[in-house]
């Protein structure tokens, strides 16, 4: 389980949850900031190396291809929350959050399929930006593969955040963008800014990391707060272990299997019916006039 799995994936899940709980709340626009100073900036490779070292180093990041994390999620202003768990193994992932008064929300990624099931939206396949985000977060190597997972990784400036001098690391892939605020002294990520795609549209999210903890040499955030849609969500991690996870854990739920089958059937029907521009499928029977 890596920093990305602990934060970015959860933002994708919580945009759906928050939308179901507070759909009438207007999204707050939180602009990205580039406050570059005159001092020379560290190189992108230097910043990424600092981040990896702050998480325990290359050996610690590569040591555990399988991980299980458990804790709790809460929305203090609404008095709601409940237990959460995240499991990742060799490119597959499953997230479960059970919120009292709302119900259980599930989300996962395996074999190129990203999905979610929650009381507000039901079962759905996640596509486009959300699919790509889930795929990145299911990568157990985390920031070791940062340059592979993103099209562009670069240092763009400096900013003081939470009384800490930070460098800004901007990540881009297609329409996806994330800005990480990295403590220039320790290499730890202090906060991140993203605009998360969701069924409700584009949602600006600011995540602040408030505490870290060492698990078998791997340092991960154990308390995070996220501001989105005028609401604050808090994530607290209690336990983490690296025991093997049965492959069946990541199997697609029946409702998701049905959606995948329906999608494949529609794609096959479309292909058989002709091209997208309406051109009929070519007749190769040889019976033409």
C-alpha cells in the first residue's frame, strides 16, 4: 500500500460518497498555485528521490507487492463515518467503506476494469479519467513508477503551506492533473491538490497530511483530511499488514460482471453494425451484384 493508494484512490471513492450525501452543496473552486521564488529549484529527479527516501527508500517500497490497510473515515460536520479498508495486490485493488446511516460503498480495480457500488449511485463502471486514476493507484510500486504512470512530472515552483516550505511537483496524464506540495527539507508530502473527475463533474480536492507512521520500514500517512464540495473528510489508518490476499478478494461482484458483459455486448453489436460514422459493415460474402 503506497501513498497514492492511501490518498488518491480514496478521493475518487469519496467524491461519489460526498455526492450522495451532499449533492446540493456547490463545489468550492480551489485554484492551483505556483509561487516560485528566485532561489534555484531542485530538479524533478531530486524531488522524486527525496519522496522515495521519505517513504522508506526503494527497498521498502518494492518489498511489499501485497498490502492491507484498515482504519476509519469520517465527515465531522455531518456527524457521519465508519470503518474503511483498502487491499492491493499485484495490480488489483479493493476499497470498502461502511458509513452508518448511509450504507456500504465498494470500489475496485482488476484486469483493466474499475468499478464502484454505493447506495447513492448503485453499481457502475468507472471509465475515462477515473479508470486511469484507479489503474495508477493499483500499482503496488507506487512512486517508484511515478515517471511511468504519468505523462509529465516536473517541479513548477515553491509555496509555503502549513508553516512548511514546499516545492510543487506537478503530475499530468491526459486531462488528469495533481500537484503535490513536498517538504523541501524532509521530502515528505505535506498536501496535494487535484481536480477529480466524477459522475457529478470535475471536483477540486485539497488533501492535507497530518501524521505519518512506520510499518515494517514503510512510512505512510495515517491521518489525512480532504476538503471537497464544501465538506471536510478525515481518514485515519489504524492497521496495516502485508500478508497474502486471496485472489478471490478482487473478483468482480455479480452486478459489475453484468455491466461488463452488457458493455461487451453493446461494443460487439456496434462493431457488427458498422463504423461510428454510420458506414455499414463490409459485406465479404461475395454475393454482391
